[in-house]
C-alpha cells in the first residue's frame, strides 16, 4: 500500500508539473514584439525610479529599435551625448535594423567621439605559443619580468619585457 501511495504521489506530482507547463506555454508570449513591449514597459517603470540612469535609456532605445520605433530610439540615443557613459551601439547587438541609417550612424559616431580614448601603450611582450590562453598575469618590478599562468596548458611562463 505504501509503495502504491508513493507512486500515486509521484504521478500526481508529474501531472501537476505537466499541467503547469501547458498553462505556462499557453501564456508565454509567442510573439517577439509582445515580449519586447513588456520589456519596454519594465524599463520605463524603472526609469521613473531612476531618471538619471543612462543604461536604462540605452536599453529603452534598444527596445524601441526592436519594436520598429526608429524615431523614439534615436531620440533616446541622442540624449546620451555628453554623458560619457561608454554606451555606444555596436554591430550585431540589437541595432541591426537601423545600423545603416545615416542618422543612427551620426549619433553612434557622436557617442563614440565623446568617449575618452585610451592612449596606445608599448608592447611589453608577445606570446609565441598560439595555444596558450593566459588566465593570470603578475609583474615582478624588481626583476622586471612578467609571470603568465595558463591552466588550460598546465604551465606558467616567465617573460621579460621586449627591448
């Protein structure tokens, strides 16, 4: 009797899980625009709580692009100019439908130009082993050498700066 009750309990549990998954599948948005609209609404609600959050502005613009709302997206991206947040649209990251739009390119360039550029630095050394995947680096100032560790290759290297 106990075994039967255990099996019955498992069966009942599986039936509940199956029913829940059917209900979830029926209620899950099967239309990408419905999901994008829901995301946009969540972002807009968050912006009311944090009106100065540039990341939310950027993601709101992305949702407008996803929904085909070009003008709203471009206006939001324009509002990021001068804020120097490092939020610059990149190819294949959701802005595909407006990527070739001249106005989008103008705004994207303005955002990129607004960012401080990291100056180029000299090359300290080059790794000769193309299979080496450095996972850690340390510098010994006294010995003027670098230590590179690679768990993937099961080795560590000691390198000196190139002249």
